[in-house]
């Protein structure tokens, strides 16, 4: 059933885009070890033995530990791959429990930058300033010169600075905001659908976006450049609005394309220029809703002036009673001996990008204010 249609028009020139490309844009991400098998049924697979923000003896783990399913040091020397195309900015032996480490800078379609770090390597196969790709290993799994059981410690950081891979004691919002959850970030950018080099493309039932996908993750390639869909709009490649209609509402309505959410119930028509304009829609797997809910609540707490995360209070509250939403909660404070405030986040079952948040006072067991719908295009 055709539920909605929209049209895009790619501009026939690059407009005001003037940009020196220092390195390839990282558009899609994949795990650093293959194959991933959290069930541990594949003896040659890997599982995440120590997830992001796991608490161990009062310390917060700021990355992920990937271990071979056969345990022990059976994965020693196995290949480690870059999670996406990027530029090597560090490749050295830091000794101690870190051992050999590689840091890779990734330039994203929205022109932001993140860094992936690979710790405890037994061998480094790349050099600083190399442009590396996810089909060729950057190193091999190690054990920090015998100080640890062999595994890969993986981190995603927003900044390239000497920050610790663990956070002791109280976890501050400032510290949290320097890191990204690697598995969730990859899960959001692994699956894709796209089309190119044609005057138009109609999703007539043969082409389906399999799950809900934000416009902020989509990207366009035109005349040798790759831009996120919002940047392509700002650069004049395509119209900033789309006409949307459905069988229930046959009269077209204009919507802001940058705020659009693609979905499995949406059929659409896209108009592309003849000069090799490619549109790719990245489709989140939605396998890490707990992690996204936690990030949503941290952002809300930061806006409310809280400074510390009481991660031990994170709670999965289950269904909201209507069978429409999953609820989760997390509390915060502003320092020692300050009052505690909490937030509750709701994620819709059908469309996990549709999320709501509200304040909660644990001292009086009352909701504060009204539920606020979050921007579905803000997911990191």
C-alpha cells in the first residue's frame, strides 16, 4: 500500500560547496572483528565480553572488550579491522596495560569527526598518516605483552586526547560526552538502502526501507563529494522541503526534509540528476535501545544543569501499560550532598526513533512537567 510519497530534486551544480577533502568520508561502519556472535555458538566468532559503561569495582568501562568465543588466549594474533575508512593518527606501544594501540580518525558525512581506538594489539600493521579501509587489518589481537588475557579493547571518542579508558568513582556528564557507545554507533550505520544515476526512483513496493531511519544519517554523493542529507540541503543540492501525502490524506503537505524519518510503511519517489547523484539511507538496527535511552536522559540532565550520572540507578521499567512503549529511568545529581533528580524515557515499540522524556522526583515519587517528544534525528 502506498502510504506516502515525497520528491527530492538534486541541484545540477555544487552550489556553494567549497571543501578540501583531506581524507575519504566514513559512510558505513562494521565491527572490528568477524564474525560477531554474541550467542557464542560459533567457535570462530567473537562476543562483547565487557560492554560500554559496564561497572566493575567502582570503575566505568569506557569502551568494549571483544573476546574470541573459545576463551582464554585463543584469539591471540587474530586480525583486527578498522571499523570504517579513516586516517591513522596514532600507532605506538604505550606499554603497561594498554600495550600497542592504534587510533584512527574518521570524517563523517556531516563533517564531524570521531576517533576509534584499538588497544592491546600484539602487532601493528599500519603507520601514522596511512589511509586505511575496513577490508584490510590494522593489527592483530594481543594481550598487552602478557599483562592481560588476549582481547581487543575498542573505544569511540569524540576528541583526540589522552583520556582514560576507565572512569573511577563518579561518572560526570562531561566525561560521558567525550565517548560514544561503539556497538550502538556501528549498529546505526551498518545497514543501508540506496539508489543512483537515474532521473527518478519510485518505491512501488519493490523498494522498502526495512526499518525507521533518520534523515540525519542519510547521505548523498555528487560530483565526487559526499555530504550528509542535511548538508546537501544546505548546499543547495536538493530542495529543503518535501511534499508528503497518503491515501488517507491525498492533499500534499510540505515537510522539512532534514527532519524526515524514512520507514517501512513509507513509499516515496525520489528525483535524481543524471550526473551520478547517489542517495544512501542508513537504516539503524535498533538493537541498542537501552544505550540510546541512556544517552537521551544524559542530554536532558545536562540541559537541566546536572553534572554527575548515577549510573547504578539505571532501571528498565518495562512496558508502559499500553503495550506501546518501553520505559527506562536514570538519576543524576550536581555533586556531593546535592539533591537527586531523575528522568524517564519512553521508546515506542513500532518506531524506536519515536522517543519521549519526562522529569521525575524520587523524593516525592512524582512526575515533573509533561512528556516531551525527542527529535528522532538526534541519535548519538
